[in-house]
C-alpha cells in the first residue's frame, strides 16, 4: 500500500548563497543512474470529451529533477496533476492507464487520494501560504496526519523543514508572524518547506518561479538542486534555460503527446527528433 512506503531520507540542509544568479551547472549533464520512482504507462487524460494526453509513457527517476517542457496547452501540467491525482478534483476529468509509484498503482480503487498527496507533494505557480503563522503553515500537515506526538517534536520538525527549504535563518525570529508577510520568494520557499514537513517521496512543481524575480528564482533553483539529492522532483517550466539549469531529465510535449524524453544534455544538444530540435531552437512554440 502507498502509506507503507519507506519515506525518503531527510538529512540535507541546503546552503544557498545570497544574491546568487541563475547559472547552468554540470548537474544537468551528469548521467542519471537512480532507480525509477514513478512509472507512467499508457496514460490518456480527458476533460469531458476533450482528450488532453495521448498514450504517454515515461519513467521518472528518483534523486533527480525531471523537467516537462513544451508550449502552452501541450499537456505537461495535466500530466503533472495526474501524478498526485489532482485531476480527481476537476468535474468531468478522467485518466486512463497506470501510474505506479514504487510499484503501487496510485489510481487503484484501494488507494486513498489523500495518501497519494501526502507522499507526492505539490508546489504551484503562485505561492499559496495559508493565512496563518509561519510556524502553523509548516505544522498544518504533520498535525493533520498525526506525525508528531508533542510540541517539542513539532518544534524540531518545523525547524528541520525550514532549514531544508533554506528559510530558517530568515524567519526563525518571527515564526509567530503571518506567512503572508513574507516576500514572494520567501513565500515559495515556505510552501516548499510545508510540503517537506510530511516527508514526501516526490515533489511536483508547476512553474514555481514564474512569479518571482531573478534573485528569488536563483534561490529556488539552488534549493531544487539541493533537494533532488534526496527527493524525486518533477517540474513544469516554460523556461528552457531553467530546464537546462536544474534538470537531469527533460521530457518535451506537443499537443498532448510526449515527443521525446532523455538526459537533459542530450535533449538540448543532440535531440533525436526534428520536432524537438525545432522547439529547442525556437522554430515553433
């Protein structure tokens, strides 16, 4: 069962230099040797009578960042929402095929969608902290799922989550203040810390930097690079430069179909298909 899966270790404390500018690192060109965390088999997605995804097959490795790229409306966000059953909340939406996480079909009737969303966290395009204190934003999930038994454990978990999100030093003296009072970049890191607090095996990110300035984007990208050492991350981005900077695997979508997927350096430097080459070089989009 999904709930019985062993949580991913949480030992790293990201160290992010202030005012760091986004840059391409060697991480994207390193070969991915991690085992598969999510296996997507013959996924078709529909919104009413409209088909949004067509027979998508993809393996998502652990301890790596997989980037979904493609023009608006190509299906990349739809697939991302399939990975934690967010499409279940949309009237008329349905998904056919299998999505297996650690061998378990997340769409099985025996699997509780709430369990799925606990193990597969989600960070949205616009930062969405709860209208409560910074502390309570982090504590909300662990309280709901009864993951801690006393305040001392909760205090430790809150600090650990904020440290992993590289936010602790900036907010440790105002944990009782509203999370809505933080800057946009800080709010997004707070949301990531909130997701980390329930020990997810996977973190999904839907355009997490599109509403942020370059400095805040650099912080989030550095955080993603640190987190992927211990977590499976899937990111949707319209920025091919961002995909090149942060991902190890890139999947290119067009009109609901997965056109090509592979190591990021191969997709950007030597794509196998002309259609991928045309998108990468800006001939269509």
